C-alpha cells in the first residue's frame, strides 16, 4: 500500500491520534506475538495466486458462489493440515484472510460430522467412518433441523425403526414437516450425514439418536435410492452454502449406522440405555463464545468501513460558502459510529474472555464443581443473543450511515450484515436464548432471597442495594456498573415476582413462564449487558499496559456503558435509582465522549488491522480512494458486459419504434 | 383459493375474530367502492398470462431481473393509458399487483423526466422534448446525485459552460467526484437525461440549473461521443433497476438544452435571472407522504406473512407431553408481531391523511396562507424518517420472528426489506430529515415563548403544561396523547435551550446546531410520533363506523401509543411527568393488549387484503400450506438444475479420489 496516494483527510486523521495504533492492535489480539503470527499466516493466503483468481464475490452467480466456496474450503483444510496448525486462533486468522463473510460448504464436515462420530461412535464405527472421512472419501453433514422443527429437538419426526429380521434400521420421513431442511453442505456436497432421528425398536419409541447414513453414491454422487435431496434455494445471503433438504422413503441402513458408544440396539432389537446420560453442554458454551467473538469482529469490520468513509466523505457546508465538512464531524454521525466502535471492542474482548472462562470452569467441572458452570452456561446464552442483536442492528445502522453508497455491494457492508444476521436465529433463536438465561436468573434469585451466597460473577445479586446511584460527571466505571447491577437485580425481581404471582393465581409453571416472557427477556438482556461492561473494563485493566491506550479504551468502555443506559433509560429511571438530572447529565457526557473520541476514531479502527483484501470495500479502503474505487466497481457490473443490453433489441427498440405490442387485456375491459 | 385445503389452525383463527374482516378492509382502503375498484383492477393484472410467465423473481439473475423490470414497466404504462386511469390510487393498485417490491426502470421517465420538462421548459422545449418522450422515442432519467454529492445540491460539480461562439453549453465532469451516480434507468435504459449542473456563463457561476441532454444514440443506443456511462453494479436489492453512472467529457449540447421557463441564458451569454425564485416544495411533501403510505403497506405485507406463519408454526411443548403450541401464543412472539400490525395501520392511515392535508394546505397556499404549509413541510420530513426507520427495523424483526425460514427468499420478507430500506436514505437521508423538522420546531418554540399562537396541529405547543400525567389503567387516548405532547414539548425545549446556550457561549449558528444535533433528532422523532398517534385516532373516529371494527382498531391504536412510550420510556420518565408506577402499569397494560389482540391477529392481517400473488411468500400463504410450499421452493433452486453439480466433477471427485492438488504455499513456509 506504500506506493499509493493516501487521501489527505485520512492521513491527517492518522496523525491526530493520541495513542500508538500498533500498541492497541496488540491489545486487540492479545499481545505482540499474536499480531506477528496473524500477519504471517494471513500473508500466506494473501500472497497465494490460486486464491486470488476467482471473480469478485459480488458478481458471482449462485453456481459460482458455491463453486468458489468449495474450493476455498478445501484449500483451507489442506493448508491447515500442511502447516500442522492446531491452535484455534491460527485457524481463525487463516479463515479470516480466506473466506471472511463467505461460505464454507465443507465446514460442517470438520466441525460437526467427524466430531460427532468421534464422540458418539464405538471404536469400530470410528474406524469404519472416520478414516475415510479424514481422507475425504466420504464427506458428511449433520442433519438435525427439520422444516417443521427447529429449537425443540424432541419434536423431530424423522423415524429410525429397527428391523431385527435384516438387522437394519428403516429411516423414514413420515410427514412433510419431517423433511430435513437447512443442513449445511447437504444440498450438493455431502455423500454422508449424521441424521438425528426418533429411534423405534421392539415397537417402542426410545427418543432421539444419531445415525450415520449414506445419502449419495460414492460412485457417481447421485442420491441413493430411497433418498430425495437437494439445495433449498436462494436466500438473503449464505448463497455460497448449499443448505439442503432431505427426505427418506423407508431407506434401509445397517445396524451399525446408529452411533452406539452410549445407547445401543442389540441384534435382536433390545435397547440398551446409556449408562451416563450427561449431555455435552460444554460444546454449546464454546460455540456461543465463538459467536460472541465473531460478532465483535464483524462489528469491527463494519465500523472500519463506515468510519474511514465518514472521514473521507464531505457533505453540506456548515458555514455558507465554507468547505463541506467531513461527515465524521457531525455529532449525529458520531452517534452512529462511535458506539459501534466501542461495541466492536466490547464483543471481541467478551468473546475472548468467555473462552478463557470456559477453560477455567471446565477445569472446575473436572473436579466436580458444577456451580459456576451453570452461571456460565446461562450467560453464554444471553451473550450470544445480545451480541448478535447489537451486531445485527448496529451493522445495519453503519450501512445506512454511509448513505446510498452503503446499499451497494461496493461498500462491503451488505455482505457483512447478510452473513451475520442469521446468528440471531441459528444455534438457538435469540428469544429462546434470553429465556434460557432468565430461567436461571429467576432460579438463583430465589436462592438469594433465602440467603444463599452465589459464586463468582453472580455474587452481585447478593450485594446490599443502594437507594440512589452516586453517578456524577466523572462517570466512574464503578458507578456505571452499579447502575447496571441495580437495574439487573430490579428486573430479575420484577420477572420473579410476576412469575410467583402467576403461579399463586393458579397458572401452571409453563403458562406462568410464558406470561412473563417479555419481562424475563428484558432481565436477561440487562444481566448480559452488565457482564459485558464488566468484562470490557477488566480486559483494559489486564491488557492495556500503555497508559495512552488505556485512556482511549477507557473512554470507549465508558461510552459503551453510557450509551447502553441511554438506549434503555427507562429501565434505570423507573424506580428512581437514577434521577432525571443524572440522566440529563449522562446524555451530556455522551456528547463529551464523542468529542473525546473524535480525533482518535480513524486510528481506533485502523488498530483492528483488517487488510483491504478482507474488507472488500470501496468505502473502507485504507488509502481512502473511495470514488475511484466506486468507479471501477461500477464498470465491472454484470449489466455492463455488453455496450447495449439484450433488452434493448427485444423490448426498448420496438417500444421506441412504436412496434411493441403486448397481449394487453383491453378486450376484457 | 376456494378449492384448496386451508390449514386448520388458520381456519380456526379466522373463525375466532370478533369483527367482520371485510368491514375493516373497507376502513383500510377508505370505503367499499375503493375495495371493489382495487380488486377489479388488480384482477386484470392477475389474470393476464403475459405477466405471469416470467421466472420467479428469486431465481432471476441480474440481466433477467432487469429485463423483467423493463417489460413490466412498459406493460404498466400502456395499461394505465389504455384504461385511461388518472387517479393515483388506481395507479397504485395496478402497480401493487404487478411490481410489488420489484423495480420499474421506466418509472423515472414518467415521474421525474417528463414532469421536470413540463414544469421548467418553455412551450418550444415542451414541444421538442415532451412529444417524443410521450411516444417513448426518447426515454429519460433525472441525473442529479453525484458520486461525491448527495443531499447538498449546491455542492454538485458537473459544469455547464456556455460558449456564445457556437451557442452551445459544454457539459463536463471536472473531477471523479462529479460523476453522476445512482440515477434510475441511467445504466442501460435511457437515451436522455435531465442533468443538474452548475451553469457558467460569461465567466460567472450562476448556480444549479437543469439541462436536457441526449446521452445515447437514438439509432443504436450506444453512448454518445463524449459521454461515458453504464450500470453501477450489484446492490443489496433493487437489482432489477439499472442505477447508472455518467461522466461528461466536454460534451456539447445546444443552447435550448437548458430548461428556460424561469432562468435564461441569451444567445450572447447574458444570464436572465428567474422572476419568481419560489421553489416547488409542494412536490417534496407529496413524495414524502407517498413514502409514508408505502412504508405502511410494506409493514402490512410483512406483518401478514409473519402473523399467518406464527399461527401455523408450532414449537416446543409448553406442557410435558402436550402438543407444541402455535408460536403466536408465546407472549414474546406477540411482542414482535402485534406492534407491527399496529404500525401497519398507523402508517397507512398517516400516509393517506398527509395526502389530504397536502391538498387542503395547498389550497391555503393558493390563498397566500403559508403558515400551516411550513408545519406540514417539517412534519413530512419527520414522518418520512420515522416511518422508514420503523419499517426498516420492524420488518427485519418480523423476518427474524420467522426463525431460520425468514432468511430464505421463500419467506418473501428479504424482498420486502431490501426494497424498503433505501427509503431511509433516499429522498432526504433520515437524519437530515429529522434535523430539518427540528429546525422548524426550535424556531416556532421561540415564537411560542414570545406568546405567539400556532395554527392547527402545532397549537399543542401553546397548551399549558400539566405537572403530572393522569394516565391510569384505562389508558385513555387523551392521556396517551398528553404524554406524547408533554415529552415532545420538553424535548424541543431541551434542544432549544442547548442551542441558545451554545450560541451565547460564542458558537456560530451552524456549529451550535451541529452540537445539539442528537437532541434535535430526538425532539423531531417525538413530535412525529405524536402526530401519528393523533392521526391514527382521528382516522378511527372518521372512518370506523362499525363498532366492532372501531373496538379492535382502538386496541391497536392504544398499542401503537403504549409501545412507543415503552420503547422510549426514559423520555417520559425523565422529568417525572410519568411516574415509575405508571410506567410499570403501562408495561402490564401492553401485555393485556397483546391478549386482547391475540384472537383477532390473523383476521387483522387478512383485512389488508393482499393476494398470494402479491405476497410471493411460502410462509404467508392464505391457505397456510407452508411446508408444502417450502418443499416446492427448494426443488426449484438454481443449484438443483442438474442432479449433480459441475463442482463435483471439477473439484469434489478429484478430492475424494485423492487426486486434487492445489498450488499450496508449503514451499514458502
């Protein structure tokens, strides 16, 4: 990039920063060595010509999107093996450089198909299925979701009926709603699937079990007889992924298709229940922590694009005859950008911190201590929902903050948003997630009422309540967290009290829970926000040794907290803990924080360290040559392939010549 | 639809309604005759085979999207002429049946190109340009926006320099930022454009003027020499529209290219200023009113889809072993659906009402009374912003309320959302709109402080302020509007006071306005919400003669008001006008309103009267056969054209056979 002319506004912004950008990058990635490693690994990908030769993603048709996805998937898997990479961060660095917000049709083979067999298979099954899977002789997906059944696993309808005469399972989709729908890689790629189905043996339903099922011929890739499948069609995004549908018509598989490490079906059909029914909840915490971190990364990429563009874009003279100012100088623009810069740090830090907590608490579990695990499991649900909600809403806001140009794929913002918005519904729909978190909160709140002391983070529920917030113009972090703690406790109390009163008036637990759903969601949201504010603060304390970096991060952490309060001001004012005067003061302080952050804005997003190859944005380019890039983008439009469109000859020319006739319905009028 | 099996849940919902659906449809469309007319006109389109033969929009590539757009545009224009339709509602009915949320590349020819010539041209120019335009010999666009210049018109850079030697204007794009970017139909369709450019004559810049410029050959449709143009590339949506770019390289046009009804350039280059410099602001109010109404229609369509699907979809047993309930029975789902049903009515009614107000106030202007016009102009800006913000956020929420299935184009929701979200940035970016509204509010607030009485709706600023809200469990509409009035007055006051104090401390007006931008936006938002609540209520009073219909609409109006308060609760609590107890009561009342509305939900969305052909949604079908439709949709995927994808042969097969090699960068490691 060194030889390219840098837009003078961006150059000026970079000089005005109060801190060393590289030092902040080291905080973001957890140290100098990690930054070096990230750049080293990503450069391997950037320098690889075979991965640079595809048509740009915004001009790929569906077939090409898929084809590029396949090729990049395989390349990545091979590269990771060749480099003998095991560390998750390293994998993310490579993935980030290669398929940022694109799809990865072989991902589920690695992340779900093989691990499920490894965990739930007998040694013989592992040998039978895993060895060819590792060699890609078989490529698998994980087929759980059905078109009529998502979150509620026990409701799945796919049947696996054991036939002792032939020692086979008969897999069947008895209804239209039993059709598998959505599994990744199922539509075109996979020849095997782990199929989750109701097990029926000796006339009894034994619940959901996993079956390894061949779905396509290993010879010619055609669907097996008795199996109907395909891609589910075009979507808002994820069009490089062949999400699929799958219907079984009394399809027979051998007995050892059922993964039998725990539960078993013997040759005669006798069902042997698993000895240890414990479920692997750990994996869910882990996946949700990853989602939280990836929301942070997506916010950071979108904030980079919108902030750089806002520094380059000039609009509307503030003073008659004066120059048009940079739009980043408008207070209303700062309100759109800066809270999202803060959120980008908050969610990246929280994702990292959750991983560390997961490892710490997992070690506790080994020692038989489950207490903190439950709190972490509940939190992971709440944080997954909150981070994806904020990313969904915030990234769309950043897109609109770029005006009309945000709407074209040239901005790179629609790509990010369409890729992350499914995180609001996959891996647990967000409302269901908040409710899961809230049920735990209401439960432990009852324990606190009985005087029980809660462990770790949850212990804020044991604190004595202050009557009034002591927040003042200094907006100290402890006063800000106090506000969140107070609001969270109050809202858990509101939900718990309503629940109790509904139970007392004769409702079943299930009905009572439904009838305080809205309040439970709100309580879980506040609890999750509190955790994020605290984590942001603790990461600054732990990682930001450079005082200038610590200062700018503290402003962002304050903004994250203050903005969160102002967004839900009623929750803080309602019982008078925060006064109206304090609320007005916080609104003023937010504006003052905007002014604090303003000179550092571009350097802050630079510190996220995303290369232009990753951002793929005309607006977010490091060099700020936005308009030249928009021109090049336009010329490359698929509609510009010919100088004159085919529609001219078929339609416009006859229209202009007065020769165009339609079979119009005049006769009928 | 009569012969099709109706999903039993939907059938049950329709029976449970407390009101006559058809009677409500008549309220929505403003009377029985309008409903009849709408159905009559739409049926003409639905029955027309030539318009039913296109591939479904979700499977169209860019070229086909554009081609279908062209054909439907022309068909519509011809049909309207054949039927001799003049009434705007009639045009909307036809358009709604034909191109609901699709694009219309010839639209700007009718809506901007021809009207601009008609209004700003001399009789000779009208004859020269309009006659061939009416016959489609020339097809035009309106080229104002430049890649570097949007909202601020005076900042446009395209130059039109008069050359008296040849009596021509030299049109030029002096910089990259001067490139025209975004004009509709410019990319592929139009051979003419009204170009907005800086006029330079006799060495002086005379500001922005309009020029009628030929951009493509009438012979072969190729760009004229000196003109470079094309499509601007793929976007998040609007891909049936050929938004274009346009660069002039000292391109010469005759003197009569400049529209000279008002300002003139004489043969020798003498500039004659227009006698009457009044701008046609009326058109802006009119267009914004149309946007408000269309946001209501889009909310209604999305709410229809999500509500019907929520009645059909069943998920998670509430009681162990019991049936899975309809998701519409979850309180948290009701919170997503019902406020948007209310919003759909609110914005349709407000759009209609604004049109009527526009006509009434326009008549006043004829009499020289501009007072109310300014208030309407400010309101139109605020309402355009508020309605598009609510539609943007709410329709996306409805999409997510459909879980994973909302994300596929099968749901029809991404199509609606991607089509309406540009309304947040076009015809005046929303923040700019709020600020425009707020500047008026701050101005008249100063007049009120001086004792001046304001006309019409604005007179609420003159009312004496109550100390406390009298809202109670009855949630009377007058108490609800009182709350909005109070909050609006307070927030205008906060913005005005801050502005004054910034001016006193030495800031220029421009800087002071910028430094209270956030508060100004919030004040304008509250003012606009108040107007909508009041309009909703007044339309019920005026139109809903059937008491059962009036009752259910009143519940929705209350919900619209209560939900709006709870969304911005801090604004109502901050000065103690609303108490914490009242706030808690309102939260409870909202839940009670959900329960009230629940049995009527499906009938309410049925009353919007959208045919399946218009919704184009597997989830929102009238018959509720959702899963069968999703199956058909999947089979039709472009990836399923061949039984086995080309990628299998080129990539997967070699991978499976261990023969796939990449030029991987191992050597470099």
